[in-house]
């Protein structure tokens, strides 16, 4: 039977490539996007490649959109096999240093609303549909910016680079990954966090070395792994990262 996947923030960047790579594996992919015109454009591009994708309007910081997608999936498919929590914002991306003393409450709240609260609310809403899957996979597209290990390591490039709002939101997402994996440890559902690497996108800038196609690979591999694969991990290209 065809698997069903939902990718959030699938209109561009790593999310778009993730949707494409999953659809190329004959998975039915729902393309979540908050902007209808952008979502439909992505749907059109992928359908021209004969891929089975459907745009769904989904702003992950909007509870009504979350309830709509929950009902849409339950009534049309009855199941969700793969959830890729990819959508995010990097509102303090211009900060090359440590803005912890000065970052505004607004930036913190706006960042957490999407990267953390929206992702958690969506995942909780979709749990009943994911539990109907024979092998549910939840992949949280995180960032090494959320890693305590990287930030504490003086030899790591992130030692000097501490945009607090984005980094803390990804740390919270990593904690969600560990806790949800633990909650689901007796089930066939696997929950993992992926670091895509530094990727040429709106978030990564055009100075990044990796293409979105390369950046999508870690998340896609975690979504496609068999029942022997791990749960509750944080990795990039198969290499385990420090939390
Ligand atoms: N690029 C990198 O170097 C890098 C490194 C580490 C981690 N990541 C992570 O990779 C993921 C994808 O980012 P990207 O690099 O592909 O950046 P991107 O091109 O800016 O894509 C971000 C996507 O998230 C969507 N989005 C933002 N807020 C949303 C909301 N409230 N509801 C639904 N969608 C929303 C954006 O939609 P709009 O087009 O409407 O804004 C866009 O589709 C993110 O989780 C990011 O943190 C990226």
C-alpha cells in the first residue's frame, strides 16, 4: 500500500527537496505550506515530474490549520506514515556573535511559536493518524545550533556563533525528540532529529556549501529506515551528533 507523508514548509528549500525525494520513492506526499500561492507552485513543479503530491495549506503556528490538516488526513487517508517537521524560521540569523543578553522577547516568542510550539502542536494532533501506521516515522529537522555539545566545544565553529532564539528553539525541539521517542518506545513509531548540514536556502544563505538536495538526505533516510533503525537520535548523514 502507498505510504502517506506530510512535509511542513515544503514550498522551498530543504522541505521542497525532502518532499521530492520521498515522492520519487512512490510515497504520496502532502506538501504543507503557509502561503497558498507558493504551495501550489511547488505542487505544480513536482506534478510536472509525474510525482504524486498534494498541496495542503498549513501554517504550523495556526491552530485552525492544524485541526484542518488533522481532519483532512484522517478523513482522506485514515493514516499518516511519515511526518517531516521541517518548517522553521531563523529570525536572529543576522547575529554573528552572542545575542543572549539583548535578543528581544518578540524575537524569542515569534521563533518559539513556529519552531517549537507549532511543531509540537502539529505532532500531537497527528499522533492518532501516525499510530495507525504499520511503521510510523517522525523526523524533526533540527540544527546543530541546538546542540549543547557543539556550543560547549571551543573547537566547534558554533563556539563563536550563538544566535540565542533560533538555537534555543532547536534545543527545545531536540528535547521533544528525546521525550516523544521515549513515550513511543514500545510502539513501531520512530522519532529522530536530523541536522541537514549548512545548506544553500533562505535560512542557510547562498554561502552554504550544500545544495538543498544534499541537505534533504539525512531526513529522508530517517523517514525511510526499516524497523531495525534507531529512535531518539540526533544525526547528520548517519553520524550521531552530541545533544
Ligand atoms: N539551511 C541550513 O543551513 C539549515 C541548517 C540547519 C537546519 N536547518 C533547518 O532546515 C529546515 C528547513 O530550512 P531551510 O534551510 O530549507 O530554509 P527555508 O528555505 O527558509 O525554508 C523554511 C520553510 O519553512 C516554512 N515556514 C516558516 N514558518 C512557517 C510556518 N509558520 N508554517 C509553515 N511553514 C513555515 C517556510 O515558508 P515560507 O516560504 O512561507 O517562509 C519555508 O517553506 C528548518 O527547520 C531549518 O531550521 C537549515
